DNA sequence: GTACTGCTGATTGCATTCAATCACAGCGAG
DNA sequence: CTCGCTGTGATTGAATGCAATCAGCAGTAC
C-alpha cells in the first residue's frame, strides 16, 4: 500500500525517458495540471504524492517546485510545504497593467514577420471563439489566438515574461470568462477582429493600440468582479 | 586538498543558520557573487565546489541553481553542467526595451508615496554619483538611486520583473560604465537631476518621460558599443 | 598523417536514508 | 469551559551513495 500502485507502467515510462530531464518534465506536467484547472489556488502540493505520480523520487520533485516557484505558480514555505499560488485583486490588476505595456511591444516585434497564413489562422481562431459555447474551449482558443499573434517575434525574455503573466493570471481569467458569458459582452470579439485587421494591414501602431485597449478592458472588467478573488 | 579548507568555520556557520533555508541562502550568495563580478558570463559553475563553499551538500545547491536558472542568471544543461548566463547584444537591447516600458510604470506607482526624506536621499545619491570616480561605486550608487526611487511602490511582480532585468543586464552595465567614463558623457547625471526634480514636484507624468528617455539613451549608447558583447 | 574507436576520470542525475520541523490530538490545570 | 502543554505522526530538509553521461586521450587501422 505504501508502494506505487502501478509499478510496471512506471518502469515502462521511466526507461523510455532520457536521463537528466526529470525535474523539467515534472515541472512541465505540474504546470499543465495547474493551468488546466486540475489544482485550485491555495491547494496544497505534497512532494511524495507528486513523486509517486511521476515515478520519481522527491529530489527532482523539489527541483521542479523551485522552478515553478520562480515562475510564480507555486509558493514554497520552508518546513511547511508548498501551495498553488493565489492572487489578490491588487496583484492581478498589477499584472494586467504590465501586460498592457509589454504585450503591445511584443506584438510590434511580431507584426512585420507574420505570414499571411498565420493571419488567416488568427482570423479563423477569432471566428471560432465567437461561436464557441464551451468555456474551456474559449479559454484555450483565446490563449492560442494571442500567443499565435506573437509567434513571429523572436525574443528571449519578453516572450517569457508575458507567458508568465498569462500563466499566473490563467485561473482568474477562467473565472472571469464564466462571468463574461453571463454578461454577453461582445467587445472581446470586436477587439480580436480589429486586431486581425490591423495585422493584415501591417499597421503595428494600430495593432498596439487595439491590443492595449483590449487588455485594459479586461482589467477593468475584472476590477468590477472582486468576488473572483474571495480568499 | 580535496576537502574544505576551513571545516571549523563551515561548521560554525552551519549550526548558527536555520534549518530549511539552504537553497535560498546559496542562491542569494551565488547571485551576489555573479552580480558583483566574481563570475564572468560563460564561466562554468561546479556543484561540488559551490557545495563546499557553502558547507552544504549538492542537493540544495542544485535547487539554488534551479532558482537562478529561472531568474536567467544561470544556464543549465542536463548531464553537461551549468554556466553563468551571457547575453547577446540583441537580447540586451530587448531587455532595455522592456525596462523602458515597465520602469516608468513602477515609478508612477511610487511617486505619490515617496517621503521628502527619501527624495532628499535621492538628491544626495545623484550628487555623489556625479563626483564618483570609482566604477564599482558608481554602479552601486546608480542601482541604489533607481531602486530607491521605486521603493515606495508596493508591487509584487512588477518590482520583481524589473529586478530581474537589472540583474541580467548588470554585467553589461558594468562594461558600459567603463566606456561611459572614457567618453565623459554627462547626460546620465542630467537625467538623474531631472528625475529628482520631477519627483519633488510629484509630477508622475514628467518623471515617467524622463525615466523612459534615460533608459532609452542607455540602450542606444550600448548599441553603439557592440564590442561589449563579443563572446 | 588522419580519422575512428574504446577507455578512464570527472561531473552530473537521482534514489535512498536519516534528521529536523511542524501540525494536531489528547490531557491536565486553573 | 478555556487555555496551555506535551507527545506522536506526518511532512519537509538535506547528506550520502550509486548509476548514467560526457569530455579528453591513447591507441589503432587505413
């Protein structure tokens, strides 16, 4: 009972995987789990449990937790444990203000190099989102849309920082989306369409402005629903 | 010769320090060492060595390296080793562009809450810098000046991100400072004086503009000296 | 002389093991 | 009944030891 329940599967996957990537792999798995909603903010993470799930010992798990701590997704307290990070309304607002200034910059870097193909894909994603009824699907499409619009930018830290901002606010964006659907606010979709137009015209200036407004609008909408951050 | 040369001191400090903070402590020590110029970009970091220096085993050292990797100060490659991260001219430019957009925001958050005392200190630091002849001292004062100007802002991720940007570019700022002294460029000092004035007037708009120009000017100056990034 | 192969030492990656710390239940005193 | 104390179980922190991997070099074949 104290041993792993599926030792054969564990051995199978362990031997198939390369030596020297455990920490990164575990971190990636946990990250996906958190972003996907499998863990709630404030939920405790037990090292032993994670180790068993990934067929590894606690040492690489601890390294993985350090990685996610640095990304802000997990909070570690010495001798106490680790929890999925949660945000206050204030912190979330701050991150949206950062996004408001950073993402237009990344978009500018991307605009000129975007292929027509990718812009077509963006158009499709925007249309799909407008017709989407499933919340999880909408969340995924929205993320895809924006990240794809940045995909032609070859940056190091800027893209990375923005990814962190997206990840840390992911849970609250999901909570907000539930509200948004109730309120039937279509401005999000208009923003997306305007963005695609600006990109097609290679008008970086306009694209920056539209994107800044888009993020700002979301920030203000979030501010109107402080109940999301009740914790 | 393979053992630690000062086992007594090691034991002394180990027992005096709390249990459960090793990784953070080692990370902090290595961070200071890198920022202080003790390590050069591209220099290799050996786990065993670091462990011996800090009187710990390699396990917390590995956690510390993961922390610094996430901060961008260290680069890890599986089964190969870890090195102090180095930047290309392109990456450095990118980080300065990020700073150009983010730091004015942080300064805005800080402006209203800065006490007159702190503004006086800023004035003193600006004056000291102008008279400073030692490069290391100038670097330290400049860092103090800007971080102090942000000190009244109570942010979570914004301040953190900016600190990372400062840290990752620290080595190249040091290299640039050597150039700057040769070129006798005083615009840096004028910027600082203008910044103090704006803060004293509580003119956040003006402070933002001055700071953005200040950072932009440094970025352009760095771009004129690509030889700094020869690697 | 050059390219390839196998070996050796050094270094990293991870599992195991033990020590330190904390949370909490149960008990007793006021 | 409330407050404080103590002991036990659970959980984390870190040291040790072994396996996996890599870099460099000697030796050999061509």
